[in-house]
C-alpha cells in the first residue's frame, strides 16, 4: 500500500550541515504554507488509501498542533501502519507529545546528530544529551514508543572517543531505530562549502578525514549490531521488525505521494516533484496552479539497482538485468564490492562505503 | 606623398603604462575616429588580446595631422606586440619606423620590457621621444622618472612630453614632437622596390594580408611582386592603408605604410621581416635583419576525447595559417594517444594557442609540460636536436648535452632583491650585471637556461616581487649541461606524457616535488596507487595515493530519487573528463603539474 509524505520546510535555524531546501522563514509565510498544504491535500483525489505517513522537514515538530491535527485529519487510512513525525530535540512538551499521539502519530524521528554538546552546538543545535533523554521519556509517557535517532558521522571535532559517547547514549535510550549518516561535504551546506574552501568557520578545520569518518561509521555498524540494531539500509539500522515501513517504500520502488514544497511522488510509473521553495509553493497553490512542476517516467531497470542495492538484503537480478549489467556486476563481485549467492547480489561491507562507485555503473543514460 | 611630410613611429610601453589609451587618443585627436565611433582601445582587436591587455598582432594606422606650422603630415602609427615572446616581431615593426614614443608611467617608471624595446629601437637608430604618462595621478613623480630615463637609458629627458592619455592632456604636444623630432623617411621613390613585411595574417577571403613599409620605390595595384625569402611571385590584388578602417589606394610610395594582398595562400610565403621587391626589376639586395622564426618552447597537445584528434589537427592547421611562428607535427603517447608536438615562441604564445583552440574550436585539451630543444651529441659524434622527452637518447649513447641559454634582464625594487637573487641562483643563473638605476630600483642581467624559464619562472618572479619585477630575455646560445630524463610511474606504469628533462642536480628534488603534487591532483581510486619518479631504473621519489575510503550518498530524503540520480550522473561525468591510463583515472591538470614543481606552493 502506498505512503504519504508531507513536507514542512521551516526551522528555527538552519543547521550548518543542512543541504536541503529548508530553513528559516517569516511566521506569516509558515501560516500561508500550512493553508496551502491543507488545500493541496484537500484537492487530492485519493485513488488509494495510504498505510504510512511521514512528516519531514525542516522541523515539523514546530508545526502548530491544530494545524497538524487538521492536516492528518485530511489523510485517509487512519489508523495507519506507521505515522512518523520528525522532531528537533528540546522542543517536545508533554502537551505536544499527547497532541501528536492523538492526531495519529506513533513514531518520532529525533534529529539528534550528536549527543556531545560541543559537537551539536557547533552545528547550530542547542540540545544536550539530557534534553534528548527527557524528550524520549516525554514521548514514551504520551504513548509514542517507536523512536528513531539520527546521528551524523564526520561532524567537526568528532573523535572515536566522542563518537562512542554518542553511541553509549543510543544504548542507554534504546531506540527502535537509528539512522547514521556520513557528513556529505558539498556546496549546498554551509559547513560543506566551508570545508571545500579550506575555511575554519563552523569548525570546518576540525572536520574528520574521510578515513576517520568511515571508521566512525563502521564502528557504529558493529556497535549497533551488538545492541541488536542491525543495518538494513546504508544509513538505517533497526531492531528486527521495526524498520521504517514508510522509508522502505522508497527503496523498494513502491508508490508514495508527497505534499508541500519540494515533495516528491511516485505512482508506480511516473516520478514527479513539487516546486522547491516554500514561497513558490504558496504562490502556486494560492493562485490555483498545480504545485507539481515536473514529472518523468521512472527508469525501473536502473533504479532497481542504484536504489534497491541500498538495502542490505540486496537485489535479485533477472535474466534481462544480467544481459544489461552482467559485466559490472561480475567486476564488482571480483573486486569485493558486491557479493552473490548465485541469485541475489548485495553490497559487501567494503561495498557499502564505495556504493556510489557501484551505483553509477547502473546508470546508463 | 612627399616623404618630408611622412612620419613613421611606434609606441614603446610596458603593459598598463597606457599605450592603447594613448593610441586611441591620437586617433581621436587627429580625427581618424570620432569620439562617438570610438570603441575602447581599437587597436587591440582580438578578444584574447583585449582580455590580456597585450597586443599580439601589429597593426598600422595612418593619421593625418595638421601641424602648428600649417602643413599636414601623414603619421603612420605602427603598433608592436608587447611581450617578450615576440621580440623578433617587435624588431621588425621598429625597423619600419624612424622614431618611437617611449611611454613611461609617471609613478611606475621604466620596466624591463620597455628598456629592452628601447634598446632595440636605439639599435635601429630610431629617434626616441620620451613621454611621461599618467602625470595627473597623485602618485606621479615626473622628475624622478625623467632622471631614471636619463640614467637607465642614457637619453636626455629634459624635453620629455608630460601627458595623460586618459584625460587627453599633452596629446597635441606629443603630435608636435612627432612632427618636429622624428625624422622623415629616407628611401628613394625612384629606386627599385623594397618593402619590409612587418606583419602578416591569413584572411579566409583574401588569403594572406601583409602589412608593409615601403622603404624604396613604389608598390602598385596589379604589380608583379616577388617575396625574397621564398623567391615566389604574386600579383598585387589589393592595396591600401588603415585609418583605422581599411582604405584602398593605387600606390604606396617610399616612406609609406599600408597593407596588400596578392592571392598568397600560406603565411609561410609572407614571413615577417622578409623583403618585397619588384619581380621584373628587383632590388640588388634585400633589407637587412630577416630571420626565419624558430620556436623555442615545445609541448604536446592532446585532445581529451581521443576521437577529437582529427578536429584538433584541422584546428592546428587553421591556426597555423595565421601564425607562422607556431609549428606542429603528429606525435603518439602511450598515455594520451594521438596528439601533436607543437613549437612556440614562448610560454605566453603557448597559452594563447591553447586558449584559442579551446575557445574558438571548442576542443578540450591536455597540454604536456613545456620544454626546450636540446642539442645532444651521441657517442658516435652525431648531433641530434631533441625537443621531446620521449625521444631522449639512452644515457649510454650520450656524449654531451647542450641546452639553450638566454640573457635575461630583470628590473625590480631593492626590497625584493633578496628573494629575486635567490630565485635566479636557484634557476642556475649566472650574474652578468648588477646595477642600481636610481629611485630604489635595480637592473639585473643574468644568463639563465631557457629550460628554467619555461617551468614556473614567471609565477615565481611575480610572487617574489609582489608583481614589481619585469623581465625581458633573448636567446644567447647554448651551454653544456648534465641533463637527465625524469620519468613518472603511476601504478608501476611509466607515463610518457609526464616525463621531463631536468638538470641532474635538481632531479631528486624535482622528482619529489612532482610526485607530491601529483598525489594531490590524482583523486583516490578504488585501490592504492603508487606514484614514483625515476631516472632510468633508479627510483628517486615515491608516494602512495591511498585507496578511496568512502563514496556514499547518505539520505534518500522524502523519496527524492532524482537528486540521487543527478549526483551519480555528475560523478560519472567528472570521470569522463579524466584520462584513463592503465587502471588509473588521471585529471587533465595532472599533466601540467610538472609546471609548478619548483614553486613549493601547496595549492
């Protein structure tokens, strides 16, 4: 069954590592945005009933509770199999948690990134480990027991010791799900740009080397597995049975519909995306224009691999796939980036770290 | 026209000292161009020239000036290239003149380039009119500059014209000085024709266009002319002068300057410095000073995409139509495939050709490290000229190696002397002259191996002097030197395109520096890559590029598959622009790394 993604691209501040189209906007725009979102959802024909909802951002935990309740109220299929809300630690009051629960939210993803105060502070976050622990307790008390904790490996100043402090907190808080991302150094984030320019702001001069970042990531892989939270996708780890149902849809090429600025949709055949900025989204919806700006047929033959191989369970190529990609597949099996039991191919431990090298061979166009 | 009313002159100036602005102003004041018509710096026509602020092609513009004595004069302004690579062209342009304006910036003073060209002009017995320009700037010190001109050049500068080309101040004084101080041309209109070619270029419709100064006799439409060097005859099909637009005429007589075309198909038939004479009634002797231009700097040019080889050959052929100083022949590199070994006048010339190929012909190029031509005596006594490291004879077969030597003049300020002397010593220079030239400035004359100049000398000189050093040089023969070939091995395979010829004593350090640079330029591969520098079988330096540790896209945010695809496509595209040598992907810049090996600059 399909999923629903709702985008709320507003934050209290823009984090240094953030390379997404989200950020700080005037209150007035947020209010208009929420009305536009309701309007877009109300206009959707719902040819099917969703079984998962994911509200991402931005920082959707900042959404006014009545607006959240109205928006979720407009989505059919409640109670859903899974309904996730992304939240910034330190912003969760008991009232909010209860209201979320009442609106149908049963899973919260906490953008912790680091439990080490200095590391978090350098990215623009104000929380401490104690804040996160309090948030988790608040959520549990409100009946939301399914949590994800986001961590970033490769933040400025990170060391094996500080990383293990963050992992200790994961052990202590015992979430169902953990996401570990390696910092993406690119032009689209303040920190990435600073690192590329050899600057020193945001602690860029203390950013770990590729080696250290990779080591931190692998440490997390081992440590989380030992805690009973194995990796099921390149960046995602979960207790068995508690994998993110919604996110799995992306990797399995199952359909989903996105609402809001920069939201993406896939109906099983066509991929489409809404306009990127909140301003333009609001302008379009208010003037009765479609928020969707482009659509194109998905290339399943390629996506099956460069998206599907992100899952640790791997992909089972069909005869046509072997004809198309047999040469690179065998080359990667030979050099140890892929492994195969004869039917299914999957990334090896080394292959995960070099997955882009593998994936780009599955893009022909 | 009566030669008594003709004045032929050029302008000698350092880059930025105001030559183009002054030329524009002269055109404007004499009415050759109205202010409204005038484009900035009309004499520099090619885009590249304008961007670099230097003149590559000489031009000649005729101005009609009504002097204060009531007579109207024909003034021919002959523009000269302003870079050390083009000294020969400059000397030919000067030979076409009787005088020159020496334009010196009122605060900067005399620079090496100006000095070299002034000496060249004096050598041709030209009357020099000093012009101190930019006197309206607050930093102007005309008295100090006057003193410097007297001291350094040995010219009286009491009557130097004070001017500001920008504001137009002193421009009339300059015109009067041209009329009064520069002598009229001497040749005889009735003697057999002798005209000096001081510039030529290829025009797709007219064939070769020649700029010439008639020294003796007359050039006429439909005249049968002979070009001395090749002995070939042509019929004049077009004759005229630039003012600055081309204006046709029937005759150019002794003393006059203009252009002609005669259905000449290749630029090598109309070489700069050659003499044009009458085919029926030739002069008994050519004009002095003709030299066939010889390239001094050599480099390999390769297309990044090997299928563009044919395209590159066509482009090189087209460029050569217009540039007789440039030559090329096919060469083959194990690393880079099919390409061309090209000869240039100097580094700037190389850069210009390279940029024109990329810009005008849209070809992505890999340029290998520039080098010079060595004279190698084999053990059997045969002498071979080697301009390509891959053709370097086996060391056991070499009796002696001679490398080209230049005389380099550097003018700088005292405070940078320490750094510059260090640089000149490091570059194996021998000091021939050291002179304080007043105003805290020093003139250095050094004998230097040309090979050291083509590496990173300009950049180093610039940074050692914060830009306050100027350089001029000319070839001064050969000297015996213990040169060796330094090879680079990537993952065990020698990369022929990275080989360089270096002085034996530097081989170790250069090898080390080169390998270190390459380590930074070659991106990590999926496996560890060994980089080695070797002389023969002896490894002199080694570094490893560790295997790539991670290349992962983290988020799959909100199901944005298209972003993922775009990032993967971008990575793939980046790889395409690299050259795959064996198993290793090498970016274009790596092949030029050799250029910077002595700079110690980390970036």
